[in-house]
């Protein structure tokens, strides 16, 4: 441990006035008297060893406290493996220095149970390559972290309380930590800190409480990490932040070293800053989504969910009463999915991308936005919508036209086979032991009962002038494969062949993004192999650029109904994709062709 965690025994407590406050908040304690540290082995006694004073345990075995103890400096130091310390409900009290329990490097299989550790510098110090289980332990009123380790360690907390420490509740840098059925309250730092940038820990939090701390849970985005059935509320900082990791140290994909982090069924409320926060932009990208399931994210002073990097998927949650429900502050390499959530009553909007030029849109369909008329945005096809405002780059069509009554934590109901799963009405299963209804995901689409966009009804798009002329038969040198119609290609039917995606172009005076979609002349000409030029079929394929929240279907026949201006809309257009820079594009209106020209089973593109 560093000197910050364990300062020299010079008696000085300058700069640690918080500790005195915490000591007063915990309550007084009559010292039983100071003892000298001595070595203890199991051979000193028949049966369990008895600890009567500050001690170094250097032999495996079981040791018990028969009374409260006090220490000047170190409390109990454990230098052997397979050691159990049974406090029998007693207290180990310090003088603000050193560690209450110190597990030396390499000591494994150590258990501390039924003990209160308080008023040390560091409550519990776990050494490199050590393993410790805390069971029915209270760690309180220490001048730094409650539990801390700066090296590779395995720490398990079960049925314990870590409270009112002047540092973090639990701080780990490397190794594995599991927190089950524990309460972490009133600590000046985070409830769980996995050391920020470069952390390589794996963390699991289940059935626990993290409340009233200076920060919530800093969760590493490593395979096997997760939060489930946990109350996280009234923390000064974000409720949950995902920490960047060193890809070389993460188990899982051998090439990328990436794994997924699970956040499940956790009420996360009343935090003083952004509530769920992912890793800073310099963190590793994720190949698998970080799922957030059945969470109540309420009344946070910042964003309910602050997404700063990686792949985040939020389903069946309630995001309400926050500054913003969900906010993206990430680089271009991110992906965000919001589905089947209740998003309402947030002060500055339901879903916000902090810049309009993100290449990846936020996939936010089938959510309830606080009103049956859907979110407030210029692309909403209904007049005067009453739902939460959303920014550009939020794909919200269609939305849930009625409020799901069971979003958030919901009720627990095991599957018939005993497995814990969630099933939403679209067939999605979530392993968190509850059921989620998706609501009626038809908002914004034309139905018998409400106006809106015709499903797959087309809209306004942008296409290269050369492609436009070929599609409508105005190019005498065309390939002859276009008959006035085109088909939007499902991304899964595109063979990239080493090329980039279709990219996007900026349109409108405010520079909105219109995303590229590969189109083709023939219904059955799939898969499409990039690039869409040259070769046997290249002249029969192109790219259509369309803004978000237009009703577009893959594998459906469309025709160009009108060109808005025969002159190019833009010249020298950089797509940022495989097509590179186009000479010029025109703005067109497209609509479904005759029904008999469509492929059976055309599916919505988004």
C-alpha cells in the first residue's frame, strides 16, 4: 500500500479533520487498553486461537476475539493463508493510523467475520495476490478507504456494512471483487472505486445498497462484471460509471481483450451528478453491449445515463426526474440502444446527443416519452407532440404509444424452468428475473386509429446525380438494369469486402447528418458486394442518404417521385464512407412503388 493509505506512525493527523467528524458520527468507544503487537500461531492454543491484543497471525487456522480490542497503529495483520478471524460481534478500534485488518501479499483463503473495524487510517488493506472474504463485518469511520487494495487481489463482501469512511467504501485496482447483500453508505468517496483509468478489476455487485456516498459505483467494463438487484441512491456523483480497462489484461476475446459489463435491475436514484456513466472516451471499445436492465434511474442532478464510450444497451428502465434522461458524450466509436423504457419528467430532455454530427445514431425506438404523441422534435410526424424533447441523432420512430406499467425494477418472477429471465413483447429475453411489456410500439406510424407516417412510406433523400439519372432512365449510357425502382438493402446483406460503411453527408443549414443506405436495381441481387461501382453489378447499385426518423423499409421497391431541383443540391460531397467524395448529389422525394413490385415480407429498416 502507498504511504497515502498507511502514513508513517508519527502521530500526526494534520489534514485529516474529516476523520474526527466521522468518529463523532459513529459514536464514542471506550478503549480497552493498548497492547503490543505480537506473533500468534494456532499452536499457541488447543482449538481456535484467541486474539486478545493487536496481533500478527502467521499460521493457518481459526482465531477468535473474546472482547473488544484497541490498537495504536496496526490492528490484526495476517501473514498466512487459510486463516479465519471470528470477531464474535466484537470491535477492533484504532487511533486513526495504519490498518485495522492487513492481509499480506500472497495470503489466500483469508476470512474475517462478525467483526466491527473502525477508526483506523484504512479499514482493511488487502495485499498483492491475496484473497479475502468479509462476512457479517462492519467497517466504519476510518480516515481513508473502508476496504482497499492497490494490487491484484480477490475480495468478497457478503452481508456486511461499509459506512462513513473518509475515502471510498471499497477501492480495488486489479483482480476481482464481489459485493453481495452488502450496504455501502455515507462514505466520502465512491461506494466502489476500481481505480479509474487503467483499472483491470472485475466487479460484481448484487442485492446490495450504495447510498449517500461521494460517488456511486465505478464499474470496470470487463467480462464477468455486473450490477444486479442493487439500490444506488443519493450519491454525490454518478450512480454508476464504467471504468476504462487495459485491453491486454482483460480475459475474453484474444485479439481485442474486450468483454461486456452487465447492469441489471438496480434502482439508482437521487445522485448528485450524472447517474449511469460509461468510460471516458480514451477507454477501449466494446464488441458486446453493456446491458442496463430493469433499472429505476430517478431524480439525479446530472444525466440519468451518461454515455461516454463503448456499446450501451438500456432496456426496460425508468429514466425520470433527471437533468437529462440519457446523454451521449462520446467519440464516434460508440453505439447506444434504448428500448422499451419509460423516459419522462427529465428537466432538459429525454435523450440528447451533445453534437449533431455523430456517425452512429442513438437507436431509441419503442420508448415511452411521457406522452402518447411522442417526443418533441421537428421530425415527429404529429402536430404539437407533448413528450420529452430529444436532440438530433436520436432515432425515435416508432415509439410506445402507451406507458408500460412495469418498466423499472418490476416484480421478480422466475421462469417455469427455474431460470431468471425477462421477456419483452417482441420476444427479447433478459436474464434479470422479471417480465417487461414493450407497450404498443406504433407511435408515429399511420394506423386505423391515429395519423402518422405510412410504415415504409418513404420520404426525402439524397442521391448522386449520376445515380439519379440512371434510376429514372435519363442516362443514355446507363447499364440498363434500373427500371425506375430501387430497393434498400439490409445491412446484413452487404459484404464489406474490406471497405468502409456507406457513410453520411451533412444536409440543411444546420448541418444535419443523412445516413447512407446501399440501394440496388434488382430485388434478388443480394448479397451486395462493395464497392457499388465497376465490375459486373457495380453500375446497378448506389447509395441513398436519408435523415433519421423517416419510415424506410429494407427489400421494398421504391421509386423517385420528384426531384426538388434539377440542379445539384450539393457538389463535392464527402461521404466519409466507401464512396469517398461524390461529384454532386440531388435532393429527391421517394415513395413505395406498386405493391406487386415489392418483395414479400419487407421489413422496417429502423
